[in-house]
């Protein structure tokens, strides 16, 4: 059962001290949504217009609800999201929070207990902030120009620090992959955490490696993990394959590395008259010096021989480009 009611901001401040916790200057007559006791919800929209209609409450003041207080633990089956980068209702939870994902932009969030999200904790843009007083666990923690403070233990597969991620105690951080610098609560860089390399972003699904806010929020609300699916690439995925994609599948399954932002590898060029160019190419953003755990340096000539062997074995005709010995011409 949801024990929910609209409370005048002055009453919410007297009970929970919200004016001292959030930026509410110049607001006197607005109201706040208050849940009393432990609360379970399917989802929680932290945008002003959506929160008003979602709550089902009748307001006595025309202004939108300024925030949400949960005086207990909060369990959300799906997501807590805030899309507006400039503004958003605050969220104060006086207990623990469990959700599939939590993503905010302009909202200010304070969780006084622990936070456990099955998938993603994300913060976008610098008008909001997220503070977790207890322990935090997530698959992915992503900050992008959004101040995020972790006062307790932090456990995650991947953390994208975005220069605004702060932790109270580095000894209580267990993260398998870092992108970006990490700071203490004063804002000083912690040399023992973080990474100057962006290579850890390879753990993300390729759809999300650009860290674009709107696609990420859509994926979060769809219940989609941001991590790359485990296992080898599929040679015969659902749907028809283009000839270039079929060539890529053969090279991947033969163990050849595909060129991307971080690693040297093969490229399959656009086809012309059913002939495709296959060549070796250097990374767009190589680590200099190489990051710990980076793949071994490849020999371009040896890689071309591997490409030719794999494609010939798969029934393709392969020849060197007469105008460029470092390019293979591939056709059925």
C-alpha cells in the first residue's frame, strides 16, 4: 500500500530539513510528495510535469511538486529517471533504495541509506547532484558533468567517472574498470583510482560507448543493461546480413581483431561491383603509453596473411590490390 500525500514545503522542511539539503531558495508555497514508511513502486518519474500526473494527488498550489520524500526504504521495480537537464524534483530517501536503474540529470538526490541497482546508476549534466550516504552497488556507475558522491562502499563492474565522481574512502571501492579521474570529497584527485584511458568503455554495449544521454535514458527505461553481452560475436544473427557484415563475421570468428577507438585491427571497406576492400588500420584513440591490460601489438603484414587465409577458407576469392599492397580485394 502506498502511504502518500501532498505536504506543504514548510512542513516538509520542519520534518526533514529539505531546505538545508536541496536548492529551494525563493520557493515558499509549493508542495512536496511524501511517502510514509517503506514504499514499493513500479517506477518513479522525477520530472515536474510527469511527477504531478503520476502521483495522482490534488495540489492546493498551482506550482509543480518540488520533490519527493520517502520516510523509509524505497523499492522500485523498474526505474527512477529524470530527463530534464536543467531542473527536476528532488528525491530524499531516509532509508535504503533498491531499483533496476536510477538516472538523473537536473534533479538533486540524497539517499541516506544504501543503494542497490541491478543495472545502472547514471548522472547527466551539472545542474543536479547525487549523494549516497550508505553503500552503493551497481553494474555500471556513469557520471557525465554530474556530481556524484559515495560516502560508503562502492561496488561496480564499470565506473565512468566524468571528472565529477567523488568517494569518501578509496579502500572501500571495488570497481573492475575505470574511465576518468576520481576525486575525494574535497575534490582532490585520488591517484589510486580511475584511469586516464578510455579503454574500459569497451565493457559497454557498442550502442552506448559515445555516452549520449538520450539513448542511455531510453535504454534504462527499457530495462536494458548497458554492458556488452558476453560471448563471441554471432555469425548468423537474426535478420539478413550484408556482404560486408558477413566478411566481418568470418574475420572475427577467425580470431582477428577489428579496428576501433582503442585497438588496431581489420577494416572492411564499402564494396563496389561486389568487391570489398579489407585492410589493417591503426586505432583512432590509442593509449600512449599502452594502458595496463591492453592487447598485444599486432604485425600488419602478418594480420593481412591471416585475413586472406580465413576468407579463402570460407570460399572467398582474395587478391592484393595492384595499387596498394596493404589492401586485400575480396569477392565471392
